[in-house]
């Protein structure tokens, strides 16, 4: 097949234009992106070779090689990973189907990145980051297995790229950056070393570079010959330490290292809110580092949200989105789990059913929930930040995680009639400050604090000085259905069914009053009932109200007004 010229997707070109013309100063991150792709590619071939040895082609000397060529002004990053077929190149490079770039495009729309170029490098712009430093990029790749030709892709980032078949002897990918004139600093050995150390030290494959040094000439025994002059000697040096961070002891790891690792695995540009480095021994043996992000990803509630933590078995990569490791309501957690119990050839399909995975999950969920409980106790402001971002997701656990129901209940926070706006009460605090005589936990659901606060249903509670929880998060309506009770106390919606607020004496007095009023205003009630007969089920006197003239009340088992609004907005 000859050379073809193809056009980039519009969105890709948009992104490229931004990358190329950005004034973003931290351009060095291009190397981090290319190394991470190379490392991913090696992970993949390594994994697939467990079931198909032929893919190795006798070459399992995993390596990412950086080759600066000062004369040509090029920097080449080579790997012996899985490589790409022609179709894969066209699919992966040239569309924005990939996660990192997708995040970027979403942020681009949301945050107006065009005007804030400093944000660019913080996103995983992935492969396209090459164009920050290069005015032409050549990618030569051959898929593992060696049955097809290699493929050569080239672009100057100006709307189109070329793609053609080519010869490539070794498996893997070479990416050559034709550096812009003002970017030749990236050919400097020390510059490269420091970038690798900074961003890619934990990559578990050697990142190597040929280094030439002049050495004094030595004799056969290795002694320097006086006055013998110098010779140039080239050796391949490994630039990274390769030590998987989760295998190290906590005391040896710096905050920066934890952060850097987080950014590597999460594609997040921000620091994590909390880091949990946790090892388990006994029934299930694993090491893990999991993170609670500081903010929610844009697609948290979309179906194709990429969830799950990275799974390794004895430092061998298995998958980077093992969904089975955490329940859905903790899908915002990022991290890595390295198990000692799973077999290496575990297939991704059976993970969901695997008993070891279930054990890890149980242990990990316990650890995460207890970390959150501790954060709530000791660093409430931080917990509030967490709750603001992920509270609605966590609440899903009320429905789905019966084993941990009590723990999750204790993590819930609500505004109430006794908190200021933006302040919260937990169920525990609510119960603790319940006045004598109050038997149930009262709540009202609604669209906003303002709407529930001024609702006529509140009147009698204000009078009684009973606290009412304001459940104004759209998911609350659904959450309360599974919440039922806390600490033996029933949760009661104040806009449904009958309220049992009075003592026996008060009740009697009210009955008497009602009868009296019935005589006086019975005609009015009948009139209203007649007039609205197609719209309401019943019109009756109420002891709920102290100031307003009337209010609408749902039946105990019926839909309340808020639920009706929600359903209506969903076109139900
Ligand atoms: P991401 O890494 O987030 O998927 P990138 O833009 O960095 O996004 O890469 C896009 C895709 O191109 C990768 O998912 C991968 O399929 C492919 N790719 C990039 N570099 C390599 C490589 N060195 N070897 C094999 N495939 C690669
Ligand atoms: Mg990438």
C-alpha cells in the first residue's frame, strides 16, 4: 500500500492548534506522555505474551530507549512494546477516542483553555503533546507477532498526516520528534535525565540512553596510563530507578512521589485529596495505594466513565481498570492494587467472579470507609471538600452495600433547619440533639434549601423546635427510600402522610378545636373539595400549619411534590 494523506478529525486539529500555539511553558511534559505510552505498550505485550509466547519474538528485554541526535535535531523514543497495526495507528493517533485527550477536550470547552494556556500541560494531552516541541513527528511501528508490515505515520500538525506501510525489523514503536529550533534543549543529556527522574522514575521498565564519556586511556589491568590521553566510550545507562512505589515502605516515600504517581495513573492534573497506602496480609495478601481525587471527573455519572483501579500481580501488569476491585459507589477512587495471590494468567473476564478479588475488595472498601470516617472526625473541612465532590456517588452505597450500610450512614451529611446554609449535620449529631419527646428523624426533600426552608410543611416543626433535615441533592429522594432508619429511629418525610407530633392531651384539644372549626367552616371545605374534586383526593383541616392558609400533602405511599417534579423533568 502506498502513502496516503489523511485529514485529522476536526477536534484533533483544534487540539493540535492549541498545543502548537500555546504559550504553555512547561513543555517538558511531552516526554512523560511518550514514556507513559511506551510503558503501557510494554505492559500490553507482556500481558498478552502470557497466553501467546510468539508475540515476544525472542525479545523480552523490556526497554524504553531515548535517543537524542544533535546533528539531525531529533529526539527519538523507542519501545519494544505491543506496537500498532496500520488500522490501530489510524484509530489511536488522529482521533480523540482516547481518555486523556477526551478529558482535555471537555476541560477545553468548560474552562476556556484557549485563554488559560498554563492549564494545558496539566492535562493528559497524550501523544499530541509532542507537537509542543516538534514541528514534525514521525511514528514508525510494528505490531507484536511480526506477521504484517510496519507502519509509518508522519505529520506536521497542520491538518493532515500521512500513513504508509514500511519495513520495521523489531517489534514496537519509534517516535521521532523533529524539534523546533528553539527546543533543542531537549537534546541535552542532563535535561533529559532530570525530566525522566522527575516524571517517570517509577516506570517499571528501564528507560535507557546511550551516554558517551571521554575516559583516560587505561592499560590491560585497568590502570590509567599517565599521559595516555582520552578515548570516547559509549554505554547504555538506565535513567530511572524502576522501583514500583507501592512496594516501598511508607516512610521512604515523599509526598511529591505519591502525587506524581497519582497523576501518572489518574490523568488528573490536580493533587489527590487523600492518599491511602495500604498493605494487607493474612487471608488475602496485597499491596495497594489508592487515592481520593480532589475533584470529580466530568464523566463520573456517564455510563462510559473509566473506572476501576490498576491491577498488578506480583508487579506484573494485568489491567488498568479492574472494576471488580471496588463497588460502583466508590468508582471515583484511583489507584493500584498488587496482589500476591492471583495467578498471573488470570483472565480479565473471570476477575468479576474471583474469590481473591472479592476478598481484596472487602478489605479495601473497609479501609476506604474507615479513612473517610477518620477524615470526617479529624479534618472536617477536608471531608466537606470530599463530600461536596463525591457525596452523591457515595450515597449510592446506601442502596447497594448492605454489609457496610451503617458505616455509610455515618458518612452522610445534610443541611437542616438548624444549620446555616452550607453547614451540615450528621445523622448522629441529629439524634444527639433531638429534644425529649421527638421520636422520629424528620426530613423534607426538595430542589433547593430556599424552597424547603420556606415550605408551609416547616411551620409546625419550627413551632415545636424540631430539627428537619433538608434533602436537596437530587439523589436524596432516591437515597431516603433505602435509608429507613438510623439508630433505631425511623426517618419520616414531613410532607407525606400523617404526622404524630402531639402528646395525647394536645391531640384531644386539637380534636375539639377541629370539630368546632368544622361547624364554622365545614361549608368552605366542602366548597373547595367540590371545586377541586378532579385535582385533589381530599381537602381537610390540618394541624400542620401555623401561618399559611393551606398546603398540599402527599399520601404516605404516594409521590411527593418533589419526586413528581424530578420525574417530570425526566419526562416520565
Ligand atoms: P492515552 O495514552 O491516554 O490512551 P495517548 O494520546 O497518549 O492517549 O495515546 C493514544 C493511543 O495511541 C494509546 O492509547 C495507544 O493505543 C496508542 N499508542 C501511543 N503510543 C504508543 C506506543 N508507543 N505503542 C503502542 N501504542 C501507542
Ligand atoms: Mg498516553
